[in-house]
C-alpha cells in the first residue's frame, strides 16, 4: 500500500512539472518592463519570447537585440542558453507567475532587479 501511495504521489508531482513546462510553449509579448520597481521608458511591444516544444527559444528586445537557443524549466526557474554567440553563460530567471495566458519573470541585470510581465499571443 505504501508503494502504491508513493507511486501516485510521485506521478502527481511529476505531472505537475510537465504541465508547467507546457504552459510556457507559444509566443509571449511583454506588457511591462520594470527595473527596481519603476517602469522603464521603452516600448514593451518590442520585447517578446517564443518557446517551442523542442526546447528552443527566440527572444527579441529593444535596439533590435535578438537571441536564440535552448531552454529548460524546473521548480520555478527558467534557464536559457543563447547558442547564437560564443561564451555566453546560461541565464537563470525566476518565474514569479505562470498561467495559460500570463508570465512574470524576475531577474538581475547589472545588479538591478528587473521584472518582465508578458501575455501569451498564441
């Protein structure tokens, strides 16, 4: 009986992680970009992600910045590795909120906390 309960618990925990992973898939458009609690003076429509089922991603930002690479998600952390440039370390950001249509991430950039709020496009 204990083995059955442990197996069911393990299955439930495992399936929850997979479902969260699947919520990331699709195209995301930024609606807000904040640094240390203040909105940055930029057009958030220039910022967005596409997460694909093969664990590839693309990212676009202001000043025509783009990157692409691989991603993975585990326990509230999103890890992304830009494979378009040599010597770039994997970035880790905290996923503060993840629902079927909204995503909020928190990260440190040059010692400043940044928050990005995105809505799912597709």
